[in-house]
């Protein structure tokens, strides 16, 4: 533990933060929709100095045998060194895999995409929805930024043209993806029993544990993920759920206001 | 309460039959086997031992390394050998579930290695693995704040259900695995996928804690079974 971690921990313990934010205050959230022409849907989400680009690419493939009339959802993340000097080239490490799986879980379990509507021919052809997460700048809280970017990219995705059941890329139709809810992940961080949202990188390096809670429009919880090597008490989990329902609602309003 | 009856006749808050045994592997410093119904996990612990390559060593504390693997024959459809995205994530959350129980600062520059292999799978493999790993750590004589216990719970037809089977996983509104240190009343793993109101999340966690307390008794007995004979 270095002197800066100790300083941050002492501040949080007193209810203060290094950049003067309140414990339940996000950095400014800026969302740009469809910045990538060649993606069927895309979003750039900035939370303070954290920036994450998510692209949705649609493709045709064979359905899984146990769900012959449903489309396929795949989320992946690549931590390229462009986003941080800490990132190294190579196959995805455990943090990138965890990030992709937590985002995947939030989207999948909220059932915000009507997967049955993505069936083209039962048992043979369905739409495959690829969600690819590319952090551009890692200044903490990649999970929330990636989760918000993923749902915005999905909401703004349009199906490409089909000719003889083959995709004609570059020609988008007016049909959007069947997205009917807005799951929002809110990561609650913990230092010395104090809970707070949206840790920046310096704070993230100092935390005991984090709990990501993804909620839907009706307030239901659709995914949980605890991370890091600390622990939570039952009361802390209760408090974290309350915080994430409230902050999730605020962020959902921002996302809604962008809808095409 | 609905009248949901479990296919195996268990009560909603009942675990599958539990077997726990420590010292099951000859070469490991500590080991354990845990089965819950048809799910069977084996864990081996090595260390604290010197960590190579040396640049990974931490001068202030030991590092904990965990690996979770499913044997290719553990499921109906063969599991392809080698790491998958799922197994990488489970290895990570297993490490994060165990680490809060350990005094890693007592063993600078060393590593404690935990290997979990699932021999047979019928849901709840990550939690069975954590129960086994925690026992194996204790069996290796590694000082701990408390044993780590783990179990999943869910909700089927308005009934909160403990220790889901594979068939039950198909119909549950959520699958919520936790790891819990009963001695400290602390949660060290929390995951969930599903779609339920916050109130249900809390009630399901409470049910899982009950399951953990029962598992904790099984763990104590397993350790006493070996060490009360060999010890003293």
C-alpha cells in the first residue's frame, strides 16, 4: 500500500474524495451514439477520463441446438495498450474476460433483446449479435462505462440488408434491434466500510472490494458480481443494492434521452 | 408460498447430500473432496512455497493463485480441455472468495497455489470448488480467519430454493451463488444472473447463508475427523 492509496483511504473513511466528489456522485457522463459507421450500432461512453467504445456487429449464423429459434449474443473485451500503460498485448486476461462476462450477463439476463425475433429460419439461420468492448482510456470503472456503452450501441443498431440470406454490409435497413429494456450496471466500491460509486483509477487501486449490480427499468436486479479481495457484510449488500437502483435510474434517464 | 415440489424430494431449504473429506490427495500439502449430490469437486493446495518467476514475488505478502478446471468427462457433453472464458472467470472469483480468509502478509515472497478440479458436474461446481479449496487450505495448515463456505440459491415458482440442481437451474428465476465466512459474517463471493426484485435478492442471500452455516458444520467435522486422530 503506497502513500497515495493510504491518503485516498483516509479521505474516503471521512466521507471525502480526492476530486471532491460526493460518495454517490459519478463523474460527468458523456455518451456519443453511433460514432462508428461500419458497425451496425456503436457507442462511445465517457465517464470523466474513462472512455469506452462498444461496437455491435451483426452476422448470420447457425443457432445453438438447445435454442433453435433464438438469435445468439456474444460479448467480448480487448484491453489494448492504447487505453492504459498497464495493459499488455496478448489474449484477454482475467480482467478483460470478467468485464465482458459481466456486461454479457446484464444484457442477457435482463432479456432486453427479444432473441426470438432474431430468428431468420428455425434451426438454420439466426442473427448473431457481437458486442465488442474496446476501452480507449482506462481511468477507473470500466465495467459501468462498458455496460452503458453496450446497451446504447444495441439500442442504436440497425440490421444490415440481406440478399439471398447473405449479409450485405454497408447497407443498413431501417429495422432496429428488438431492444425493450435498459439494463444499467452500477459498481459500488468499498473502503473501510464506506460505500461509494464510480471510483476513478487512483481510487480503484485503493479499494477493498466492489459489487456490480445491474438493474432494469422496473427496478429488478438482473446481475451481480463481486470483485477484488475484500468482503461485504449483509447490511453493506443491502445498501449497495439501494444505491445501484437509484443511480441506475438516473443513468437510464440519460440513456433514454438519447434514443433515436 | 407456492406448492413447488422438488424432483428429488428435498425441502426448499435443504442441501443435497453432503460428503466432505480432507487429505484425499497424497502429494498435495493439503487437499479435500466435497460432493453435493452429483457434483464432485477435489482441491489441492501447495505452499506457502517459493514463487517463481521471482519478479512476481511480493516482498510484503504471499500471493494466492487459484485454478478451476472441469474434467473433460465431468459433464454430459465432453468439456474441451484447456482454459475457457468461464473457467478463467471462476478461477478469479474463487481466488477473491478465498483471499479474505487468509493472512497472506505472514508469508512474504511466497505463493499459495490452489487447484480445483471438478470430477462430476450437476450445478453448483464453483461453490463446491470453494468449499473444497477452503478445506484444503485448512488441511495444509495455512492460518485462516475462518473457513470459507459457499452455496447457490434461487427462486422457483415463488419459492426460495437452496442448492439448485442442473434441472432446477433451467427453471429458476435466478441463480445466486455466494461464498461466506461464517466466523466473520462476511460475504466474499456474490454473483447472480436472473431477473428478480431487490427484496428477493436479500431473501435468497439469507437462505444461502443458512446453507453455508450447515456446510460449515460439515467442514468442521471433516477436519476434526482427520486431525483429532492424527493431531495431539
